[in-house]
């Protein structure tokens, strides 16, 4: 009887494993490999003006035309962004974590605001202040009539915006690295007579080189693949040009699809080279000699009074740059449409109309007649287009984040069960495959490959047709989040004690039951954290949304991007106010998720028990005080 049960369990596990392998092979070849290969080969399938096959027509066009300027512009942005982001990113971490600066906690909160709003929301926030009709630009124009109102556009505006937008990685990773420095090494250098800045240069910064190198590569790739800032601020870089060409046709210009494919491949080549260099650098290994008893880093006082004043001034100037867009957006999200359009604060114009409700808009035309546009003023949660974008982005982001976590959890379980077999290694590298390619290449490949009724992989269905595009967006979201999810969730599997698995096996539990009852509860907090971070990143994602732009696939980011155009057409008079309210809504959602992940979710069992104990004592004290007051009233 026991042998029969074991045989049934073996067959059930074997069938489940076979189904899982078949599904992953289908996913890898159908949604990773084949679309990208189709994009690569499309470059060499074009025909010349005579109608003859010419494999190098697109390449000659690239070398002879202006396409090279897009590559050069992206490279220039990436190189300069590495310099500016590292200067600002390193300085804000040092000011809040290494040097003793007054108000460091407040400064830290200001510097971390880019973690709760980014992408198109952040760019539109900066445009609200600095664009031609922006608040601060209007003030400068009134004060100095010759001031150039269009100064915030093109390369300089993109560089300025992305410099402060990309420092969130420094606040996450470099901050953790500098807090992990052994203070004994710093103290030893100080005892030898070194001043604080020499200790910083000779002792602290060398230990941060591995982290800084990784951040540099990440920043370079971000600048190279920039999308939202160049699109909204008018800078000709690779990604916006790929999206433009993807929506063009041969009637408008010469082989636009193949040109878009070539630019995508160029981006992929840069990304692969950079990731290869990063991997080779990491394999070298970096070691730091520390004392046996590690001491917590203590903040260093700047003894030179002049340097101390300069450091404080610099810290608070950065704080103002970071916080001004946030504060102004929050304030103006509660202002009426006339105050927002005039970029002037009206103390009598406070309203909630940008969030909820509808109003009619009345105006006097050129003939002196009063016209009324019914429902022209509407809030975020009362405007059908905006609310539809929120619902669609919420649903697709949640599904993609969940799919990515489920796929990676099952894959990690298989990888750890097959530690010493090639199949586990192959599966791991297959999941990391999307990291080798820029997001725009994957999305463009999907748009071209699945925009056909002849793809047998998906039942000869056109996935770019009408509502089908939503499934295509979910698949693109899922695939692009697989590498990140793998890196995070795989680390949690190392926390599983193998003795627990052996005990479950000895008790007769099948591998599936062992996974569900033993492994999954241990890794579940990490999986939920990864789900939250994936959702947070996808909810306001712009790059992929722009590539798949269609009436049925208009995401929240695309709605926000189009609000300025709505205001210009007059269809929605408070579109700018609704854009401010949308940014505040994104901040709230992102902040809540980050708090759940890095606040509540990061607490260990001891911290949770301590908090629970404090709450219990507070409640008992409050209840005791209430009982005493009740007895006193009774006696009276």
C-alpha cells in the first residue's frame, strides 16, 4: 500500500514538473527569444528602391543619414549623467549619513522624495515649475523681462531633471554601504592625525568603490535608455525615436520599422557590454580588512568652520531643489483651475475639484456671449479617462507583479532542488535573459512580432489588436520583471534550513506538500515585498506604455502625459490641476508601499514583539487611567 502511494506521488510530482518545464519553455521561446530574433533579422530583410533585397540598406541609411545623432545624443546624456548623478548622489549620502549636519533627518526625507514619484510624474512635476509657463519661470519672466522663458527644454532640462531623479539608487544602496563601514578603521585614521576629509578620501571612499561602480553602470544604462524626460522635454534620443518610428509607415519615410529595430539592437549591444563589464568586475572580489569587533559608524564633525558653513548651505540648497516640486504640486493640487493656469497661489481658491467631483466651465467668447461647457472641470476620481487609466494600470501591474513572483518562486524551488545539475543553471540564466536587453527592445519586438494573425504560438491571434494589447502589456511587464524578482527571491531561499526539508521528507511529505507547508511560509514575506516593489514600478511605468500606445491600452502614465494636451484643447479645463492631483495620488500609493516593504516589512520578530509589547502597555495605562477617572466620577 505504501509503495503504491509513493508511486502515485512520484507520478504526480513528475507530471507537475513536466508541465512546469513545458510552460517555461513556451514562455522563453514565445515571449523572450523569438520576438527579439525577429527584430534582429528584420534589419536584413529590407528592399531598396528598385524592389530588390538589400541586407545592408538600413545600415547604409544609418551611416549616411541623421540616425547616428540619436545614438550620440543618448551617449552624451549617459556620460554626463554618470558625472552629475554621482556627484549629487554621493554628496547627499555623505551629508545625511557620514558628516554631522544639522537637520540630517529632515534632509534625508527630502532627498528620498524621488523614491515615491518618478518617471512621467516626476518630469511633469519639474515642468510645472520650470517649463515656459511654469510657476518659477513665470516669476523670473516678470522680474526680468528679457529672461528666456524656454530655458527648460532640450538637453540641459533633461540632464537637470534626471540628475535629481536618479539619485534614489544612491539613497538605497550607497546609504546601506556607508552605514556598514567599520568605525574602528575611521577612528584609527583619525588617531593617526588625518583630518575628516583625508579619512573620507583614503579610508571611506575606497570601501565604497564596488557599490559606486554598480551605481555608475546602472546610471549609464538609465541615461542611455531614457524615455519620459527626453519625450516630454524635447530631446532627440534613441528611445523616443524608436517609439516614433514604430508608429510610422513606409508611406511616411524609408523603412521605419527596420530603423527602429536597428536602434533597438544598438541599445542592446551597449547594455550587454556594460553588464558583461560589471559581472567581470564583480567576479574579481573585493575585500576589506576590519577589526574582530565591528563598531557602528559615528558621524564626523566638520572642524573647519568655513567648510562646515559651506556644507550646510549646499545641503539645504539641494533640499530646496528636491522639495520645491513636491510642495508646490501638493499645494496646487488643492487650487482651482484659474489659479493653476495662472501659476499664482490663491488663498481663496482652495478646492477638492482636482480630486473628486465635476463642474461646468463658463466663459465669454469673442462676441460677448457667455458659453458653458458642461462637465469641463473634473477630478481624478470623477474623470472617466483618468479613472480608466488608473483601473487599467492597477489591474495590469498587479497581474504582472503576481505572475513574475509565481514564476520565479516555482523556478527558484526547482533551481535549489537541482543545485548540481545543468538544468537548474540553464533555467536561472534563461530568467536573467531579459536583463541583457533594453526594455524598449523587448516591447518593440512584441509590438512587431505579435501584430499579426500568423503567429501560431498564440493561436494565430493578433495580440496588438484592440483589447488584446492589454494581454501583451501584461506579458511585457512580467518578462521585464523576471530578473529583478529572481535576484530578490532567490536570496530568500538561502534562509530555508535544509533540516526542515529533511524532516518533512522523513515524515512522508511529498515535494509539493513540503514546498507549500515548509518553504513557502518562510519565503512569503520576501515574495510579498518583491510583489509590492514590482507593482510600485509598473503602476506609473511610461516607457513600455508609450511603445504599446493604443486606445485600448492607455495606461495611467499615458493619461498623465496627455493631460497638458487636454488642457490646450479646452476639453478639460483643469487638466493641469488633475495632473498635480494625480502626482499626489502616486506619491501616496508609492509611499504606502515603500512603508509596508521597508518599514513594517523590514522589522524582524524581536522588533515586532517589542512594538506589540509597547502598544499593550500603552493600552493598559490608558485603560487604567480611564478606570480611575470613572471611579472618581462615581464617588463624586
